[in-house]
């Protein structure tokens, strides 16, 4: 027994203060060593001592859960950082190849459709920005096929100087093909090439085809374009007016302008409106 009620009260109060310190202990070993030094006293103090053991167990469980969550968060952050680093290196690599192809006038085959990985776009890269590229597209027969605009971050493979690319160059040259200029002057690298192509298509009265994440492609003439939104006067596969579509510029994934398909559609459209 502890002598005197006052002494018992003082030890109880001291024990309570000691228990409060448990909250600041992180390692299980610290809990055990700490408890060895807590005096075991009779009466109410014993009850408090038992409660302290429960508190330690609760704190241990909470600490384990908290540490586990912290580890998972750190692992996720590390994984994201690794993925970001890999993406940046890959993007820089592809941009370097595209810049070199422009400087040397090379035909390249660019793979950017993960859903159809065997398909590629072939031609001369005409313009390159920080987020998109514009290609002078060429058909497998070596014919001029308008312009296409794609996102740089969709690219997963680029082929160049291969037998297929050399064949395309030869056919293109033998047939004396050429692409009409899409822009009046050279575009800046920080511009949105989707927007610039829409503006040029509107000024030149060219038909475009727009691909977004969901739904069918939107095909028609550019009626209006703002900093964020585009309005297309749709043309059906029969060359007839088919209403309008409005969408946000940021939602565009792919854009074709004045390719063989759009030129064919424009022939039908011109014939129908003049009939």
C-alpha cells in the first residue's frame, strides 16, 4: 500500500501524465520499455495501469495502420514519379526524332493508336508544337492525302529509314505529288495545332474529320471557333447537310483535314448543292 491518500493521488496524477506521453511514442519497443518503468500501485492506480495497457495496444494498432498507410502513399508517389520520369524521357525521345525528320525531310511512320497498334500514319511531319504534331499524310499508294493532327503523348512508336518509308518516298516522287500549304505562315511551337488547323480549314473552306473519346467521328465544315469551343456544320456520307455539332477544343484527340475521304465528301457536297 502507498502511505497516505495524498501520496496515492500524486502517483495517480503522475501516472496519468505518463500515459499522455504514450501518444508520442512510435515504436512498439518504446511502449514496452516505458511500461516497465510505470509503478504498479494498488487501488484505483491499478485500474489506471490496466487502462494504460489498453491505450498502448490501441496506439500500437493505430500506429501500425498509420505507418502502413504512409508506406502505401509513399509507394504510390514513388511509382507516379517513376511513370512521370519514363513518360518525360519517352516524349523527349520522340520529339527529338520528329525534329530530326523535319530537318532532314524524312518520311516517318507514326504509331499512336493503342487500340489498333498495327496501324500507323505515314508522311512528312510538317509542324511540331509542345503537345501536337501536323503531318503531310501520304497514302500507301504514294498519293498526297491532306493533313492529320495528332497528340504527341499518344505516340508509342516511330519508324523511319525503313523499306516501307523508302517505298512511299519513291511513289510520292514518281507521281509528282505535293501538299498544298496549310498555313499562310509558320506557326509557333507553343500554339494549339488543333485550333490552328480548324482556323485554316475554316478560311480555306476545307472539310475536317474530328475524333473524340466517345461516339462517331464528326465530319463537316468549320462554322465557328473560339478559344475553347468549335462548331461544325456536319456533312453526311451522302454529301448532305446534317445539322451542327458543338464541342470543346480540349476534347479533340485526332483531326484529319482535306484527306482523300474529306475531298471525296466535298465533291458530293458541291454536286448536291448545285444540283
